[in-house]
C-alpha cells in the first residue's frame, strides 16, 4: 500500500512538472518531504489519476448520460476512455473504416538491422534499437517538421529529430519500452542486461540503472503503474523486477513455465494480465498480481515459433504473429478462442517460414492490423474483415520492428536494411 509520504512526493513532483515550484516548496516544508526538482516521478500523479478515473468509469462510478449538463469537465476523460477501450468486434458498426494512406515522413539509419521500435505513452517521442547495439531517441514533432521542410539547410540543426543516442549495450538490442509516467526508457539486449535511461535529461549520457541476467534477454514490458518491469530470456522463466529496489523475482512454480525461450512478454493496459509467446509454439496468459499462469494456448501457430503478442486496449483480444506466416486474433474472454487468421506470406509461391522476430501491431485506434510480409513491406489489414487495405513500400529487406503511436495515426518500422521509417497517415482526396 502507498503511504502518505509517497503521496506527498507525487504531489510535489507534479507541482514541479506543472511549473509551480514555490507551491512545491511549501508542500515540501509543510509535510517534511524532500524537495527534489530532478525527480523521476514526472507526471506520475496525472497518470495514476487517469488510471483510477478509467476504472471508476468502468464500474459506473462516474456521471452517466443523464448528467450531461454536469459533464463538461469529464468530456476529455470520456475521449480518453473511448480510445483506451479500442476495438470491440461484438459491437456492429455501419460502414468500413476509411482506407489508410500511410506515407514515409522521415528515415533514420543504423549501422545494422533495426530490431525494435516503440512510441512513448503520449506519442511525443519514439525510439529504435538495433543490432549495432545503439538506441536512438526521436522527437515526433521534429520528424514531421523535418519531413515537411525536406531537411532545408537553414533550419536542419534545429529540426533534427534524433535527440539522443545511447551506446551502452555490447550486443544486439532486442526490445525497448518507455516508462508509463517518467522520462525513462528501458532496453534489453543479447548481452544479458537491461538498461534504464533518462531520455530527457541532458546530463544523463549513459544508462542510470543496469539489471543483469545470466541469459540473453529477448523482451521486456513495463507494468502500467511503472513500478515493475518484466523480462523474458532464452530461459523458460520470467523475471519480475521491482524498479525502486532493483530486486528481481522468479516464480518458484516452474511447472507453469514455457518449454522454450520466451520471445516476447507484454502487459495488458490495466496490468491485470500479461501474455508471453515462445519458441515452444505456445501462448500463455498470466495473472498480473499472483504471476500464475491462468491459460495456455498450445500449438498456437501450427507448433512453430510465436514471435509477438499484443493486447487490445480493452484487454478483450490478443494479437499474435508466428513463424507460420500468419497473424492471429484471439478472444481472451472466450478462453483464448481464435477468431481471425490472416496469412501474410507470399501468395505467389510456397510458404517460406519467416526467420527471426517478425512484428504485428494494432493501429492506434485498432481499426487496422499492421504486419510485415515476405516481400519486405508493411501491410495494413482491416481488423474486422481481415481485408488487405494498404501496402507500405520503402524497405528493401525484411521488416523486423513495427510500432504504432498510441495517440495518432503514426507508425515506426525497422528493417534488416539498417533503416527505420516514420510513417504518417495523410488524407486522401476522398477524405478531404
């Protein structure tokens, strides 16, 4: 349970973040709580209040439509809730979603394959990780501005999108994740380490924390509160890290483990569940509090490797991608029943099983499923119908990383061609 001192620290940190330094000092003196201008609790109070508001809304504790005259102060919250709930295939809608029109706005280069990509929770920053051991931090607005100005020399320096580059790892970067409330980013690597960086502070040029393991680390995911980080490795066990104490926990119930290396781990939006996928061909669902496995889908992709897992925003569905060249959608509320299967291979020839991690992701509003394919492209599929709606050409080798912004129609893709591409959905003539 959180104590009063922690609450006071959150209040002080929020006041500092909002520019009320004198008020923060007054609270610090009145409560005898340390005043910390450089705290990493930036924005965490707002984040926690948002989570609580969403829970109250779901439980019917917030005003309903009958109270519309008093709802003006809740409208922004309702918009957020609508976005968080995402796609619901049980609710019929009239008409299909407009076809997307993603166009490359900016390209960033690495010295080796781009292996992972991620947006921060507000969609303001993005990051790429590479087999060249580097992590690049990109500012989204600057990528858009740079693309619009076509890199004009007179303001190229001011609009340069890559704001930070970190080189602390000594082997391929396998996964990255932004902290949900603080200016921190975590990265995992085949060098058996997790590193935590402050990507905003100009004085933090190296990682500020390092977590070491005995196995190459394949994936990681922050808990929605930001208090914990879970990692998967070449081993069959997961490791749960306490961010504050930097101590790790491994479940003693080894009989629940996978039987092969765990390719990816991801938390649901409320932290009540997390999902894993493995080389053993299975998908597992875990209780986010007890860390017990509560359901297993064996042979989820024809007994072949499962590469990626992603929850829908409402935690009702799980999106997976596997070595069998398919993307599948599972209904979690129906015990993990498969409800959609999309083949992403080359239809002109025999199935060529993908090698290495191949991504799949929902778009920001979950109207589309985005995947790599065997033609070195990115493909957008209609989530409801499974129809192909756009092919995004630009990469000339296999796409290994794919991330969608949580707030806007922006994408970030990475490839074996050593490049990452930032895509923006632009209006077509029919949409204008």
